[in-house]
C-alpha cells in the first residue's frame, strides 16, 4: 500500500513537472516571436491583386500568421496556383527587413496566410481573366436565354477570341453578311422587284425604329450593298433565303394568297412581335421560343 501510494505520488509529480515545463517552453517561444518579429507597417492593397505562386520545391517554405509565429500552409503544395493579395506588410525579423503579402488561394479562400513577396509573381491579365470552357458554359447557362448578362459581357477580350465557336452557337452569332454589306453599321438596299417595294419599306421602318438607329435605307442598283428580290424556293422548301449579299423571297408563295392566309402569324406571336418593337433586346429570345 505504501509502495503504491509512493508510485502514484511520483507519477503525479512527473506529470505536473512535464506540464509546467511545456507551459514554460511555449511561453518562451511566444515571447521570442514577439520580441524578434516587429511589424513596421501594414497597408491594404487597393484594388486587390492576383499573384501566382512560384514553382517552389522546398518543403520548408511556408505561409505564416501575421507575426510569423505559426505556419499556415506549405508553399510547395500550391506551386503555380493563383492567389489574391489584399494586404502587404513590412516586418523586421532579427534585425532584417522583409515584405510579406497576405494571400488567399483563389480556388479556396481557407488557404490563406502571409507569404514572403519573393515567392509570388504578379499574374498577367491574360492569366487572371481567361476561364475554362466548362466555366464559360456555366455562365452562359445561368444567364437568360440568348441574353448575355453582366458576367458574360464583362469577360476578357481573349475569352471571346478563344471560345468564338461557343459564342456563335449559344447566341447565333456569325458573319452572316458578306464583307461590305454593312459599312459603318449601315446597309443600303436595292429592291429588284417593284412588288416587294412596299414590304421592304415597311420592314426598314420597323427595323430602324426597333434598333433605334438608321441601319437600313433604300438605294439604287448602282449604289447599294444588299439586294432584295424574288427567287424560286418552292422546290427547295424555303420562303426566304439570305446568301450573304442578297435576300430572296419565294415568288410562288408570295403570290399565293391561300398560302399566305394559311401561314399568317398567330395573334399570340403578333403580340410577341409588338412587345419586341418596344423592347428590341427580346427579339432573339422571342424567335427561339416561337
């Protein structure tokens, strides 16, 4: 019994001694960090800038807490990854001055800490603004049908060049008119057949009103960029055809009043067109839904 009691007493004393030593050791380390690292100044980066982590191979390089007392993450794990820098600070470490950036990983903001600026390099506009094909499709899908929203319209110009085929498909964008048809955003129309003249005049008035600009006007055979006339589309199955420089209207169907009556626009679609004339930006959406 006496032996057991002595053993327990010895264990308690050993534990208490160890705890006291650990507490003393931790206090000493913290105190050393406070006395050896001094923040000289700290500024906010306006606007926040995007940097790329350099290809760091050393496994002993870390991002730290503000006074460099605690390791936050190993830099080598994020080589060539992008980080957003929001603050910078100058610190005095053991008598030497260094500048650190507060950086957050752009993919995961939980990965953050103070990184010596020598480990980071500023990313170019091309690096920061180019997005993946899947991300672009997500943005387009999230926007209203055929109406690019602010996010889609504010992308870097290199994105539009790189993914031109995606934009052409999603928004029906393409070089449909041959070069020269539109000069300074204006096309001059020559009407080959007089029977179409009033229809073309009406169409020009409506389109110019809807677009809010003088985009189309009537010209002559020798002074025009676009021709409108009759064609034979019955056999091919078209009522109208645009080949890049001219618009052709199927003459047989145009002169057949029964065909015109059978294919008159429904009241519902007429209402949609009326709505389009008030808000022309909705036209493409109306066309796709009807």
